[in-house]
C-alpha cells in the first residue's frame, strides 16, 4: 500500500517535457502582445514636450514585437508543438501588435492633424490588417504543410516599415505636417498591399544549408554595416522596401508568364480547330 502511494506521487511529480515545450512558443507570442500593448499605452499617454521620446519608445516596442513574432513560429516547428490554438493566438497577437498599435502610433505621430483623412487612413490600415489575418487563418486551416509564399503583405512587415518611417522622421525632427500629404496615403498603400493578392516569400520551407547560412551571414553583415552608416531606421526601411518590391515584381512576372502561356495555348487551339477550306478544286473532288 505504501509503495503504491509512493509510485503515484512519483508519477505526479514527473516533469512533462512535451507540455513544457507546448508552452514555450506561446510565451514568445505573449511577449509580442506585451510589446504591442506597451507601445499602444506609450503612444496614447504622451506627455507634452516628450512626444518624440515617447513615440520612439513605442516604435522600438513594435520592432521587438516583430522579433518575438518571428521566433514563436520557428520555436513551435523546432519543438513540434504546432497547434490550431497557437495559430489563432498568433493572429490575435498580430491584430494588437501590428494592426491596432501601429495605427494608433501613426495617429499620435501626426495624422490627427489631417482630420478625417488621417482618421480614415489609420482605420483602413487597422481594418486591412484584420482582414489580412482572417484570410491567413482560413488559408492556414485548409493547407497541408508550410507554404512557400504569403498572399498579401504580412502585417509585421507593414508595421515594421511604418514604424521605421516614423523613427526616421523623428530622428530628423520632421512631422507629418512638414512632409506634405504623403503620410495618410502611406497607410492607405500598406493597407492595400496587406489585402492584395501579391505573393511574398515566407522562407518557412528554407533548409539551413551551407549556402543559405552563408547568404544570411552576408545579408546580416551588410545590414549591420548599412545601419552603422545611415542608421537602423533607414536600414529597416531599405529591408522592408526591398521585400515589398520583390513581392510586387515577382507577382507581376508570374502574371505575365501565365498570360503568355494562355495566349500560346489559345493560338494552338485556333490552329487545331481551324476549318480546312484551303483545298483546290481537284482535291475537293477527290475528297467528295
């Protein structure tokens, strides 16, 4: 009796590594939520005279949220703890950190001075982020494995580009009022790309070979050198801008190739179904 009780206690005390591994990626997701929430609170609680410092901290918090968001999925794949719960939680975290929070930062950055136009720009950005994530959830539920491309600009990339531009203007002492009319249209454009059918690479299925590792090392080395020369914000803008440009150009290239193939197929069908009415009279008589 005593031995059986001891055995039961040992079983209860036994550490379940699988359950602990399941919690690990969710902790990174919660960290992303915290960074987004901190950024939103910081932007909403600006003190007069400290607007630039407050917005800078909020933008940096969003960048940290991007790091945690990039890590949680990879940790889940490494530990083989992917789950539907994790997918839904990650999307809800993205709504906060990369949808509502960047829109709030942009509003306090200076889009409030544009009145209704600024309000609609912030709302459209936030709404498009929600639509983008809802579509991602639907596609993820129907997929059988890691996809090679995203449909629409990922919300972390859109948020990263936006907050990097905010940081760059803060460092140069500029405000949206000083930069004419482009800030609202920046948010409209990012919203459009998020809900568009433009495909962007995911890099999820990329295997870490020697060539890939060497390419990543060269890329990060170049980014570090560029950041030291022109500043981290300009480096992030260059990186996100290149990602946006690559996806757009690659989608246009695919569409052009697809259209060319369809035209070639249509021409072939026309040749097959073309009536044979070019015989001379003698040939017609033989056929009759």
